[in-house]
C-alpha cells in the first residue's frame, strides 16, 4: 500500500515527505495507521557517521495508532485494535522468557539496524528502491508503518491515541528505570541529571513511589521550573560549580539513587560522585567517549546501564496509562504537537531544548 513518510536520505540532510510503498504485513507483523508519534533523541542516531542504520531510512519509534491489517500467525492483535508501539524483541531468548525483553539477545539487530532481523525491509520509494523501515521495529514517522505483534501494546480504544506514543520509549525508559530498573523505594533520595522527557518521567515516577528528596539537575530554567511542578523537591543548574557538594547536602550526605539521562561523561561522573555508600546510579543513552572515574569512585556503589527502563512494555505501558488517568503521571504536560510535515521544526525544537517532547500527528498533515 502507499503511505507518506518522512525520509532521511543524508546524515546532514532534512527529512523529506515522500510517498512510499509498504509491503503487506508478513508473518507476525501488523500494518498500523499512525495517529501520533513522539520524537526521541534516539531518532538522531542514524545521523551519526558509521551508524548501524544509515540513510535512506524512516525513523520514529514512539508510535501509536490503529491496526489496519495483520500478517500470518498474529493472534493477540486484531484489525481495529488501538496500539502503542514500543521496541521489538524476539520473545524466545533466555532474557525474553524471564520477562526482560529490553535485554533480548537480538535487541540491537531488531531495533538499531532499521531492517528486519533477516536484513530485509518492507518499504520502497517511488523509484522502487529499498528504504530502511524497521527502526525500533516500527519506523513510525509516517502515516502507516509495519510493526510486530511483539512490540504492539494493546490500549483501551477510549484513550487519546495522539498522546500515547511517547509511552512506548521515552516515558517507558524514565519511569521504568525508577519502578523496575533501579526499584526506587519510598523515602529514598533520588537525583536526576537531565530533565528532558526521560528525566521528567523519572521524576514523576519517583513522586509516585514516594521518594524524597527528589533533585533535578538541568541547564534550562524552564525545564527546572516544570520539574518542580511535576515532583522535584529541589532543582539545580548543571553549571553550578558546587553541584556535587550541594546535592550531598540536600540528600543528607549522599543520594540513595542517581539517574543520568544525558550520556555526558562529566554528568555521569557527577551522578556517581553524589551517591552515598550502597547507592545506585542508573545510566541511559550511549556515551560519545569513555567515562573516566577515580580509583575510589565505585567503592560501595552500583552503576548500571539500563535499556528501556528494564521494563516489559506490555506490563508498564498500561500501568502508566492508569497512573495518568488518576492524575499521578501527567506526561501529557511535556507534549507539544506538530504536523508530520513540520518534522524538521520538531527536530530543531528537540535539539535546542525548547520542546521537551514533540509529538507528530500524521493525520494532521496537509
């Protein structure tokens, strides 16, 4: 079928809206009409030299929409179902069987290469040339995309699909890291470095579990102000020369948990430095250069790299929706919507920090 997609053809180029042709859904696949799709910093990865998923590619991996067709063997999802699309996993490896799909043995191949696990793609351009179209199992910067039964989370048809896409990755990562990956507890002190979408989700989740104090660190004043509204008890600018001692004072000698969302090596070093003995630092994102820590920096401390919050989206996404309905997880306050044709403006708003979570609405595109 024909669809409109935002295609990235050059590392330093703009997205261009193009008509593409999607193959019918294959075994285990779904055709989804995309209602809304969040933009995440991970969507910038194909712009990097030597990326696993070079252009031409359709990115987008926080899609939500309506199932329009299903392939052979699909049993859990039906035509007409409303779904939030998350990352893909095999379902068969040891970690998947243990309920740890973010740590699937084939996570990298299924999500970061932009192709099916066998190297094929289900999309071609108007000239018949192949375009990578399985970014995180979906490539949802489009009016329609092919996804898998594994990465489609069923949601109530009464919920606003145009808002739910970010729950599939950014919100899952931030909230999941608190609720699942680190298991932050009531009364524990918690520090977040980077108050973007992932950091804000972590702050809201920390408030849900009763962590205190909750300290947010960021470079943008408007984000710090919103972080305080969403659950941070204290906010600090990341350029503060006395940042580490100030956080230690606020957390009575050191934090129980710290969480870095920036992948900045200096920020990571600070996130480790603010921990008390037996503290736990969670890291998300991929660092651009090695992290160097002092010889005593890790004594008595735990540092873990967390993928997708360590959470099963089929369990956590419905829980986050329920918390949102109760007014306890107001993730929609982070959202600003754009038509799909304004994707380049949405990307710039993300890079500048002006907008925390852009959401593209393909159905609003003229």
